[in-house]
C-alpha cells in the first residue's frame, strides 16, 4: 500500500484499480489548474495589449499593435466573401511567386491563421460593429494557450515547482511579449511547436502526426521548423546512452516516421503547394538570411551582444546557465528529453541573434530546457539539511514533493489579485465609460479566477497543505534563490509599462478613416493608389479594400521581380526625383550589364499606373514636388490649398 500526495486528497493505492472518486478529484484538480494557467496568461497579454490611444480629435480607443495586424484582421474578415484567393490585386506590383498552370502569383502563408482569426472577427463584429477588437482578443487567447502548453510540458516532464517556472516565464525578454502582442501568426505557430514538443515527450506518435500536418496549414513556416524539432529529438535519442547501445530497439522510429508522414501530408494538401517553396526561398533567403536591399527592422540582428546578454535576456540566460551548471555538477546525465530541449535551445540562439524577430520563439524553449535540466537538481538542493524521511526518492528517482501545489496556488492568487486590482482601479476611474468590450471582461473573468483559486486552495480534498521542506540547508538555498529571483523579477517588472506602451496603437485612426472615406467616395473601384511607405499598406487595406495599392507587405516581393520598379519607388518616395539610377543585370550566359535609368515624378503615373498619391508628414519632399507639377497632380484632400494643408497628417493628390 502506497501513499501518494498529489493535486487531490491523499489516495491510498493498492493492487486494486484506483478509487473512482480519487480519479475524479485529481482530474478535476488538473483541469482547474490548466484553466487557471490559461486565464493567467490571457490576462497578462490583456494588460500588455490594452493600452488606450488618444487621437487628435480627443477620442480614445485601444486598437491593435503593429502594422501587419490590420492586414491579418482584414484578410480574416474577407474570408467568407473572397475565400482563398490565388491572385492579390490589392498589391499591383508585389509578386509572391511565378504565375503558372497551378494558380496565380499569390501565396497566403497565413491562411490557416486567418481561419483561426475568423471566429474572433465575427464575435467582434457582433459586439462592436467592426472587426478590429478581434485581433486583441485573439492574441490574448493564443498567449494564454501558450502559457498553458508551457505548463503542460513541465508537468509531462515531471518538473517540480511548476509555479516557480510560471513566474520565471514572466522574466522572459520584454520583446518576447511585445511581439506576441502583434496580431500575427506568432502565437499559433508557437502553440504548434509546443504541442509538437509535448506530444514527443509523451511519446504519442499519432498526435505527432496530426500536429505536424496541421502546423503546415496554420503557418507555412512549419515547413521548416517541424523538421528541425523532429531532427533534434532524433539526434537526442542517438546521443542518449541507452539508444546508442541498442539503436534498433530504442530509437523512436515511430515518432520520426509519423512526424514525417504528417509533415508531408500537411505540405501536399496546402492550398498553395505549387508555389510555397518558391515563396519560402524568397522570404527566407531574399528577406531573412541574406537580404540585398533594405528590409524590415525585424529581420536585422541585435546590434550589441552585451546588451542582448544582459539587458534583453539577462534573467533568462542566468536561469539557463544556473540550471546547466548545477546539472553538470550534480548530475545525472541528460536523458533524451532533456537533450532534446537543450538542442532546440542551442539551435535557436544563433537564429534569434541573426534576426531579432525570432525572439518570439527562442525564450520559451530556453526556459523549458532550463526547467528540464533543473528537475533533478531542485530536489537535491532542497534535501540539503533535511531528514532522511523528507528527502526519500520516489519510484521515478526524483524527490518531487507532490504537495507543492499549495505554493503555486498562492502565487497564482497573488498574481490574479494584482491583475484584478488593476482592472478594478480602471473600472472605478472610468465608471462613466463602462463597455462590454473594455473593462467588464477583466472584472468578470478576474473575479471568477480569484474565486476559483480560493476554492481550489481551501478545499481540503484538493490540495495537501502539509509542509515538507525542512532543514537549515534547504531553507538557506531556498532563501538565496528567492532573493535572486525577486531581484530579477523586480528588474523585469520595470519593463512592463514599456511593453504596454510599446504595444499601443500607433496610428490616428479617426484621421485615417476620414481620409479613406474621402478616397472611396472620390475614386472608382480598382483605382491604384501610390503610397509613400511600403508598410502603410496593411493600415490602408484594412480601411479601404475598394482601391488597389502599388507595393506592400515586404519590399522583396517587388524587388525580386522588378528591381527597376523598386529603385524607382525608393527615389520617388524620398523626394529625390528627377535622378538617374544604375541597375546591374545578368543575362542568360552570366554576363553582367549595367543599365542607367532615369527617374521622374511622372513615373507615378507612367510606371506605377496610379490615379492617386497619399503622402504623410514624413514625406514632405514628394508632396512638395506634386504640388508644383499642376499638369501631373492636384491636391484634393483635406483641401485644395497646399500652403494651408501642407502640415496635415495625410495629403491625397489626384
């Protein structure tokens, strides 16, 4: 007869099957634990993504973070109407692939993400009359699921003190949280990665097959990251001592085979299969790893290694280094799962250093790797100075205290109280502006969370509150670790207001809406609009899909096919026309030629076939040139007098 203290009341195990009540209690406790962790993650992101923006007309709204968020919300909203398009007329000079017998020149590498957004869009349209809030609700949901999966992997790997690792999760680099606030496929793609890791650790080949297949549809980047994850696991199994001695018997052939078949099925069933490899080659190498033109900032490396290692990722690297050093000092040897997470971490570090956008993935795997390496070290440290009965190893070889649920329950309660307290303050401060989509969800869900935590912690048949940790050595180690943790936690929390502010809506939406309302009323369907920033397209497309635009989403989509056109665009938007540019080209025999091309302001009409031009306050040079060429363009918004309106946020020329 064995006594097991877990998430439920102590259950007595015999050779007979588990008591049904015990199973129900433990299942209910586990379900509630996952629900609490999801809620915690949801409201953490809700805090970061809900900073209001005050507009020039005195109104205020929350909005969404980033530029591309508007594109993804719009594409999701258009799905029921246009379906999966193989041409994209809204960008007249952006080329995603060569058009051919298997479809047009468009590849939507986010179509699965747009399908996931669609329910949020419909809910937002029903509650608010417009789809913009859907993006914020979606990123909060995806982030909550990611935190829950992080928690699930820790539990599957039997990592002790999961509440500590949940708090350490809050010490991840601030740019990790900022990027997850964008309405992009970042959250769903990390969900697929963590799901795949969880299924691998649990040795569930059929689930690995399903996740590998679905991942390719959720985000096309899975074509590359799924093989990396499975290859890392296979290599870890080869390195593992047992698998090396009896390779044929212990190597997880089924996991690897099912993952490959699932990956292959997901690839060949992808709606844009015939163009996806061409698209990925241009996106990964043309924009990401070896760009030959100026690209978005997210594809650039971090400028200072010291800043990256201390300010950005200091607490994370400190945690990982401590876990690695203690594990090497105290043992035992890393098993296949621990080596698997270590390889994933090591492989992602140079990728994150080369392109800062990948900070959205690497930190989660680094912390998971630290957790798995520390899972055998923590019990050894806590057993210092304890009596033999308190440090007895269990059947799995680890002195895991199964009653530590009480600690993370208390931690979750305090975190929830802080979040709800902030929400309650906002409610009282803005009592005259209560709306269903603003503070009420925070108050209702937060109050329910507090009630559930209190109920969970107070029920004697759910958690054991018997204190087991003892001994001066254990207390000393615990106190020192707590001081180090609190110091890092305090340092990181200073970044939270900056994360919230950095995730704030950047645009003056009322001004954009007035301009786009005028443009739609003045133009004909399909008129081409020349914009002065390629990354303005998502915002304008969201508010006006009635008209078409010249370039957007990624400059390489234009430069790869029409380098002459892209160089014209750069000179025109900088107000440097008329001028001459030199372009190198290579013929079929490999000979290199240089062509001289004249650039004139009239290229907007002659080369880009544009009927309208939108300039902003950052491109006054082009606006001034257009105002002087009366035979080419006339100012039509916000008025016709350029001298009067030259400093307006947006000018529209026709």
